[in-house]
């Protein structure tokens, strides 16, 4: 008896480990943070933490830098965690004072939402768990503000100011993580440094987590990704696809594969005070060289500053400029 069913067929090898977490988002702040940052943060962290480790000799050559950049990404998320924690405590203290001064009832007011959404978060890296926790905390803070607002314990400007502060810092963390991931991917792929990349990594290995206020964000009232943010996501996924393409080509046996496109850079204005790393975009080259990537100038190292030698007399008289 014969059969047309193949014995021991080849199966899809694309299965990957992920974590899933179900959350309910109902506030404008929570929905906006999820829509505009979560997928971008997932793609950037997967690029920096996983894909850059799969590039063979290049990954081994840059092993120390890969570890350093991922530590810097962790510090970016930790800086966000410190701010969210501080604002949570400040809000709790304010509400406690309001309840004591106004002798408010202990009964909690129930606030309903017109369009709550159940979302299943899918996380491909361990560090994204921390970001998911912070996003859920922001949702909780926003719900607490809604209740306090209806109880007249916070004013409308106070509520809007805190939500704007949180949103700007989530956006800043997401953008900085993207740029770190792009810079690391370029180093591993082409052995060149994007403008501002070295300074950006150096800052994030020793700077105070909450040193500077977060800048204004484009279209802060919009709940969905702006075209610039969608371009960020597409750029990260394009970098990931470019790095993964050689792995697929090596495993293919007799399939003709077109050479992967190379990356160049197109400056895009993004609200961030930290650096000038351009968004990478995909182009179709005429050849298969990497010359297009070598054209970007690297940031020159600043010469060390030698302090002026001051005498005791100069210090006492105050005649030396410090």
C-alpha cells in the first residue's frame, strides 16, 4: 500500500520564545503610550539584544560593545522607572493631604470608561517586561487621576500636566532606545559609527537618570503613531531584516536570493535633546558594497583639557578665572 503523505516532513523552524501579558487599557494616556511606543520599543530591544548577537564573527568582535549598549538601554528604562515612581509617590502624597484637609469619605468613587480595550502584550526580550510594567503603572496613575478629578482633589491643569509629563518621558525613552539600537546595528553590520553614537553611549553609562526635563513631543494629543514614529518602527524592522537576511541565505540550498538592500541615512527631525543620530532608511544599491555606509563622518574625540596651574596667591585674591 502506498501513500502520498511524506514521512517525517520538514516543519517550520520559526518558533520563538515570547512572554504574553493581558492588560486592559482605558485611559487616553495608557492607550497613547501603547499605540505610539510599545511596538517600537519591542523592535528596538529585539534588534539590540538578540539580532546583533546572531552575526557570527562581527558579534564576537563587538561583544563588549553589545553588552555596553544593552546596559545603556537598561539605564534608559531605569531612568523612566525612577520618574514614574517619583510621580506616583508625589500623587499619593497630594491625594492623602487632600483627603485629610477636606475630610473626604473613604469610599472610592467608581469611574467607568466608554471604550476600554483588552490588549495582549507580546514581549520578545527580558527588558521589555520592565517597560510593560511601567506602561501598566502609567495606566493606573491615569485612572487614579480620573477618580481624583471627579472627587475634585486635583484640578484639570494639574491632571493634564502630570499626564503630559509622563507621556513625554515615555516617548523620550523609546526614541533613545531606538537610536542606541540603530547605532549598535550599524557598528556590527558595517564597522562604522553613526554621528553622535559614541557620545550617546558615553552619556548613558554615567549620567544622572533624571538630569534633564523631557522635551515637547510632536502631536502630543494624538493617540496613534505619527508618520515619524511609524518611520522609526519601519527603520528598526528594516535593520533587523537586513541583518537576518544573510542568515537565511546561508541556510538556503538551491534558491536564488537577491542581495539585501543596504542602509543609508536620511536626517529626520525628532524631538530629543541628546544626539543627532539619523533614521536609517532602506535603498536599493547598484552594487553589493558597503561604501555608502562609510561616508558618514565619525564624531572626533575632544582633546583633553589641561587645567591651569594656580598659586595660593591667585586663589586668595580671586584673580584666577575658574
